[in-house]
């Protein structure tokens, strides 16, 4: 019941922010390749690259090191989307992948790289961005909980030293690497 309320609440919040943001953006001087907030030429490669940089910064800040990230596939692909939303989704997935890899292999280990593959369908309009890691996976016993708010597989110590959130943005590198339990459910709402 609480989960359904939070789903509706965040979907409404995202919807209102998109409507208000679109209205404001349409009244600004034109920005090339944009119609309001929507970029007609969103580059998944560019968004992934920025999200990798942010996620690695957060992982380095917490653990002192981070795995490399290899980006492959359609680096030339573009499609229409709201870039900030795609960045949020990818940042959450990459934070999870980097944290899981470090925790599974141990600090100061020789980490296997996290892989991001950008693909599109030849016969349709789908764009797929796959994030793959060797972080040990999610136990089958908790798989149904991963979309629940406040559920986390992170050790509570991950939040130690958490800095204050900025009130100016919804997500930033100032947030903790993991442990709040909101990343995946809200990412699903942004998708």
C-alpha cells in the first residue's frame, strides 16, 4: 500500500516537473536539437560517458578506487529523449554495478570492468542500454524486493559520511553511493 502511494506520488512529481520544465524551456531562446526539455538527438554514448564519470567519482569517494567501465556498441546512435532522465537512470544502474563489483572483489583488488553496451533494434525503434558487471548478482530471495522503496542490498556503512543533499537538483554526485533504496524504483518511473 505504501509502495503504491510512493509510485503514484513520484510519477505525479515527475509529470508535474516535466510539464513545468517543458513550459519554461519552450519560452527560452531556442536551443539546437531541443524542443523544450526533449533533445531530438540524445546521444546514449554521451549520457553514459557522463554517468560513468559521476558514478566513478562517487565510488572513488567511498572506496578509494573504482572498476573501469567499457562502453561499446552504437556510439553514433541518437534518439529523442529527456537527457536528464536518461542520466538519472544510468547513474543509478552504474552506481549499483560499481558498488557490487568493489564489494564482491574487495577493496584494492584487480576489478573486472563494468560493461555498458548500447544497442538498437534494426526492425523497430527500440534503444537498449545494457549494464553488465561481475558484482555477484542479486540473491534470488530478494529479487522481488528490488523495486520496493527503502529496500537496499547495501551495507548500512555505505551511508557513513553522507554529505548534505543539494536542494537545487534532484540528483547529484553529493548523494551517497548506495543505501537509500530509492534508486531503482525512481529510475523505473523515469523510464
